[in-house]
């Protein structure tokens, strides 16, 4: 037996590894953080050149990237053309700054304009970025110096100060506006000239955002849209990887040189702001009126689209070609949203089963639709449409509200096709439930260790540490429950399934009670911890019923101990539920979930 403290450390390390397993598989090497964050203007790493997981934070201002790498050269030229266009529009009013290009530079730009149109340049840029190798972020992020990839250098370029907000011009304009108001009466203090407001708004927009909009408006065949989607996907991966690397360095007790920790946070902050700005642009581009809803069928849908859906399926991975045909066959429906700029790529798709009952498990969906295939039942007699899988196929559109519009659009289509449908619900997983349980058990062990140390020290002034853990109070769990739960979480998938299927059902009250607590009591900023719950509740659905052993696949056991939940969409109450949730955080919970909150611990 390991000491409790050692066991806790092992659990903490295991939790960290499981949380970032996808990143750890990229073989990140750890080296001294001070050396990694050292300013690299006139220095380089040792001849051995150890790859750094934080090396991306080094400075590359000395690299002449414009003449060597096509991607950065094209981006520079697009920015130059935009600057020239903006100066020509505001030439009578705009002062010439010190950083304005020389007459020779302007002459070169004019020659370039004659050689190629802006549309050709922006299209070439988009094609170049989209054709870059789709390697892992740790691979291209660690490449340095002459070996640096175009993508790495392009992100270095995006972080240059001249692509952000012109703070000097912004402060100067604000000072000018405020100086004009000093002698004005209070009643007129908000009468700021419209041209000043417009100028402030322009100055508050980063230069890279103006360039992105310029690319969107000039690139041929909507290539700018595909570029922005891919760029945001890469940005999100980069931010997550760098944040993980930074956290890993802190866990490894690495120390930053003076000011370097601040530099890391500044870089991450800039990247996050850029990612959110691109999300705002994409939200306006992918609004419901522009999207096209299509039904996916095995016979009529192009094979490339079906293959894309099969590859991207995230909730219930496909097992075989037969499984794919079944999901697109009788008793089931699959719908997807498409955008004119990405005609052959489904953005988000949903699988629906036509049933007579609200399903309690994936087995209910299999048996219910199989009766339709066998001819013993008919689609027209279905009374329930169960959404059992919804997947965002474009990571670059994460956070853009597509799933909500897809579900509501599909409900309208199904309602017209099957007037007998009276119930619209989901059969949803709880992907982080088991991880939450493991975190709670780890905290409980840490609290137990502290409590034992306080008791053994005999220091009565430290009795505050002995305050009971609200997760582990007598109403929720007792000591016997803790022991059972610890054994369950330590077991393998096969052993877990055998334990959960035991005739005694000893784990059912315990796990259902904890699942209800996880969904309705445990919150972050007043919102559910479960991302799936947050999605459906925000759409206006209600928590209808918890289902024991709803998903007995290895993935279901690893993620949620096999428990699933139904969210029910009552069409007449969606808007009211949505408004109440956004204003007050109120969640509609039915007896199928609520009753487990009052389940007493076993004696």
C-alpha cells in the first residue's frame, strides 16, 4: 500500500495526463523555462537544440520572413495594399506618421498593383495557408530559426505590434475629443461629433482584423471564409497547447526570469483576443439565413460528405459500414448544415431516431428502429424524435451557435413530415462525469490527510481545517459509499460493467444521486459544469430523466459510468426557459432527475 500522500500525488498526475492526453501524445519535451523564455534576438539554443514546449514565446524580430516565406510575404503585401487604400481615402485628413513607407516603397507597391489584382493576391494567400501540412501544433510550434515552418512564422507575424491597435493614435484622438469638450456645458457633454466616433471605432479595431475583413471581401470563391475557419482552429489549438505547457512548467517547479511570466501572459492574452475577434466575424458569416439544411442519405448524398460525417462523428463512433448504413436507414434521420463557401463540408450534423417512447438507453434506439427495418413498425406511427448525437464538424466554428439552430430547424422539418410526433428529446452523454468524480475523490483524500495531520499535532487552533467537505456530507455519501466508489473508479472498463450490471444494483442509487448532484448543484459561475447540459439548457430544453446503464460501450463507461440523460424540448416553452436561464441561471428539472437528489445514502 502506498502512503496516502503518495497516492494523492499519483492521482493528481494521472488526472493531468488524462485531461491532456491528446497533447501529451505529441511528445512534448520539457526543458528549463528560463532558457526557453530567454530573448532570442542575438542568441540561440545550444548546439544540441533541445525542443522546447515554450520555445514559441521567443522573439523572432530579426528574421527576414517577408523575402523567404511565401505566406508571410503575401500577408505583408495584402497589408500594404490595405494601408494604401486607407490612406488614399483619408489623405486630406490623415497626418503622415514616421512609420509611413517611403516614396520608393509606394512606387514598388504601385508596380505590384499593376502586376496582379488584390483578388488574386488574397486568393493566393488563402490557398497557400489552406495547403499547409496539417501537422500537430507541437510540431510546427517548436520549429525555429531557418527550420521554422511557414505557419510558425505567420503566427509570429500576427503578434507584431503594428498588427494590433495603434495605441498612440487612439490616445491622441481621445485626448483631442476630450479637449474639445472642456468648454462645453454639461447638457451637451455627449454631443461627440460622428466623425470622431467613427474614428475611435476604427482605431479600436486591430489592424489584423481589418486585413482579415479585406481578405474576406476580395478573395475569389469565398476562400477568405475557409481561411478564417482554419485560422481560428489553429489559434484555438495553439492557445490550448501553450496554456497547457505553461501550466506544466509551473507544476514542474520551473521558475521564470524577471518579467518573463508577464510576457507569457501577454502573448496568451493577445492570442485569445484575436481568437475571439475571429469568432465574432465568423458568427456574422455563419448566421442561420445563410446556412442550408440538408438531409444526409446513403443513396443520394455524395460519398465525400458521408465519409466526412463518418470520420467526424464524436459522440458514438461508427463501428462498421453496416453501422453507417443503419444510421442513415429507415427509422433514422441525419441532417447537416452547409455554408455556400464550404459546399462539400458539413458544418454540424445531428442523428435522430423515430420512436414510440423516450429512450432510456442506446439499446432502446437500436430495438425501436430495428422494428421499422423489419416491417413490424412504421415511421409514420412514431411519436418521439430522439436526438442521440450532435457533432460540430468544424473545430474552427466552435462557439458559433450552430447546434441550437440545427436542432430547431430539424424539429420544423420533422414536424411537417411526421404530424404524429409529439415529443422531441435527446439521449445525451455526460462526458466529464467520471472525471469530476475522480477529482472529488482526490480532494477528499487530500482533506483526510490534512485532517489527520492536524489531529496528530494536537493544535486546537487549527480546527478550522476540520470543516466538513460539502461534497462528502452524510446526506450525500457515507464511508461505505466512499469505499464502493473508490473501488469502482479504480476498476477497468470490463470490471466496471460487471459491477454496474450486478443484480443487487448497489451502485445505481449512488451513481444516480451523484449524477443529479453534478448536473444541478455543481456549477461554475452559476452555470452547469457539464458542457452538454449547458448547451441544451441554453437552447431552452429541460432536464427530463437520468438513465442508468444508458451507454455500456467502453467510451460510455470511461466518460460517465454508463449514465445518460434525456433533455426534453417542449416547443411552447423553449423561449421562456432560455430567457430564465440567461437572466437568472434557472434550470427546469423534472422528477426523473430531481428525485435522485433526495436519495438517502445506504447504511
